[in-house]
C-alpha cells in the first residue's frame, strides 16, 4: 500500500527500527532515509551494519519499526523487493554450475524472459569484466572473480536500490579501482548503501556518511556537514615529522596524537602555534625534522564519532 | 499474503537450477535401484526358494488380499504387488532427503540463502517453493524408479508365463499412491530440518541427522507392516497411509510457513 508520508518519496526509508538477537540489541530505534547517490555505512565491528542491511533489503523483519522501499513495506509486499539488489558477506554462487547458469537462474528468479536474461548477463559481464568467466564453474573462481560475478548478479535485474556489503574486499588493487569507478557510475543512477571499513574508499566514493555505533545511528549527513557538526572543521591540525619515540612527550604535553605515515598529527589549542609544538618537543629532547598543516579527513571524523561510545 | 504464482516461478527456477547442478546423477539412483529390483524379481522367478521363510509367509498372506488365485511365479508377483510400493516409498524418502540438503541446507551454509531472501518473495513463499521443489524432484525420481523397476519386473513376470485371476484389479494400483505421500512427507521434514540445522548439510552429523529419522518413519512403518505377516488389507494401508501422511504434511506446512523466520539462518 502506498504511503502518504515523506517516506513515500524516498527510495529507502527505515523508521524507528529495532532488532535484537536474544539479549543482544543489534539495532535500536534507527531511522534512516536515503536519497539517490552513494551512502557509506560506517561503524566498528558489531555496530549493526549487517543487520541494518538485512532489514533494509527486506531480508530480516525488524522487531519494531517499519521499512519502506519507495513507499512499500517489503515484509508485507514482497514485490517491493524487485527494485533491490543485495550483495552480502556470503553472496555465494552455486559452485557446481557455470557462472552463466548462475546468473540465468537469478534472472528467472526475477521473472525476466530469456532475451532479457541474455542481454543483461552480457551487460553485467561487460560492466564488471567477467565475460571470460561466464562458462567457468562457480567453484573455479578466485575470491576476486567471485566478487565481480556476485556484483553482476546483484545488479542483473537493474535494481534502483543497492545494498553492498564491502564489495571491494578481497580484490587486488587494480580490480578494486576499476570496481570503484563502476560504483561511482552506478551511484549516479541509483541509491547505494555501501558498508565498508576502508575509509579512504568511502571518502572517495560517498556522497553521504551514515555512522552506526552500538546499534544506534549517530550520524547521517554529507562529510562536510558532519565535520562541521562535530567541530572538526574548525580544528587546526599539524603533522609533526618525528619518530615513534615522540608519542609519550606529545601526550605529556596534553595532545592526543595519531600516527599517519612518518608523522604525528596533533590538534592545536586555540592560542597555540605550530612552532610552540616544535619548541616543546625539542625541549624534551625529541628530534623534529619538519612540521606542516594537516587536513581533517574521514579518519578523524570516524574517530570522533566512535569516541561518542 | 502468499502468492502461488510467485511460488511456482521460484519453484521452476529452483528445479532448473537443481537439475542443472546435479545433471545425470539425478537419474542414476532411480535407474540403478530399479534395475536392482528387476534383478531381485528375476531371482524370485528363477529360484523362489532364495527368499527367506518369513518373507515367503508375509508375501503369501498379502497376495491373498489381491488375488483369488495365482499360478506361475507367484512370489515374484507378490514382490511386485506387495513390496514394490514399500520399496519405492523408502526410495522416495531416501532421495527426498539429499535433495532437500542440496536445495536448502547447502544454500543456507554457503550464504546463497541470504541473497534469495532479498529476492521478491515472502519468507513463507520461499519455504513453500523449497518444499515443493524437493517434493517434485523426489517424485520425478520415484516415477523413473517405478517405470524402470516395476515395469521391468512385470515384464520379467509376464515373460515367465504368470497367470492370475484378479479379484479386485484396480486396487493393485492403490499402493502406488503411498510413495507420493511419503515423498511429500520426506521433502517437508528434510527441508525443515536443513533450514533449522543447516550445519547438518555440510557436516553430515549432529541433531539434524537424528531428526531426519522422522522423515523415514512412514516408509519404514509400511515396510514393517508388509513383512510381519500382519493381516491388514493393503488397500487400507495404502489409503490411510496416503490420507494420513498428506494431512500431516499439510498441517506441518501451514504451521511451519507461519513459524518460519530467517533470523536463525543468517
């Protein structure tokens, strides 16, 4: 049944959803409304990302709350899931059958006729570069090949909402880069909810960030907005080129340093200047070879949000 | 709400996938088992004394339920009329179990089931499609077995010159209903077991395997009835067995599809 709420306009709307596994509260009154584009779902292990994926994709019914896919509840109207593509952790293919047969079955599952199945198999094989694997049995694929085929399967029926759980994990750098380009293309036409622990990748691809912590959605916005909301945008940071032995002196000076490459990144106080840090370290016998401004990035945002635990 | 068109669409897809994956091995067992039955029948024609005394007594008694008189290789006839439906029943449940393992257990263990749950079907529809698919595959294999085994056995008997005076001819077909209800029961129980204990599908051990015995009970119950000289009408056994097992399966399917939640499978 169509809704007369704002959720009606959203490709995916999750409202006050809670899920528990016995005594463990996996999700707690989570509300999330997605627009088109790519939203990266971040959070530490056990934060509830996979559970949120399963609820959003109409796999796992929530204990309380509602899910709407373009205004339709997938748990009472399964046809609403026709527009969903899902790539989970264990998106296994049937290893006994050839890749083409696996994809063909998936097309049948969605009621596609033979011509549509053939065309779409050719299209996704081209898009995710596995045309040469179509006649290979599923069990003969490497992890990376399997992941590419699984992505092809997730998009075979041309869904408008895609749930992708760490799609580039296990891929070699070149293949992962190609895949990221494809994800950008997909996100231009669709709504993607994408779980990852790769913050560099998320920073490059995501239009928005959603952050889960202990089953609660504590942030959902564009990266710039979140940096502003968390106060990180105003932070003045410097990267101090010094050895690992500089950590204790920096802490004794009241900083909370993080190691990035060969440098320690610290946040300056309101009245401090970079030269003050260098002087204080030299005074403590630390050898400093340089200092420069450091930009705030998604790593900082992640740590700031995670610290809200 | 359960949509039977969607269930049928998914059933056809699962059937096609399973046939594609298992290929000729699907026909291997029914053809092999059928040929074995033909061989046993041929032995009963050539040398009836090879059958044990208990079997001979049981077969004679059961044969009296069908025919006023039989001449020629009567033990072979009795084997086909009386024991074939029971053996086919056992076979049907024996093939329904690995089919359910392949359909449900393997999918759950590999993670493929999670992806299937994201497809446009309700959980009850997916459950029903799995049961119907396992049933259809088991029945298909049973039909192949019946065609090869029973057809071949009758050919052997007729070639040996058997003559019978039929008292109630049509009821000799009634027992062949039983394998179908037993196959349905086996497919249902095995699907439920593999959905509840998916690890059984991979390890081949654990609680699930013990529960699979429930799937075998009706078939082995029938075997007991026909080999222990019990003076029970085969027609009665066939009809009550068919009705009883079908009803039990129907109630089970309705109960389980309402109860079925994927949480434990993810």
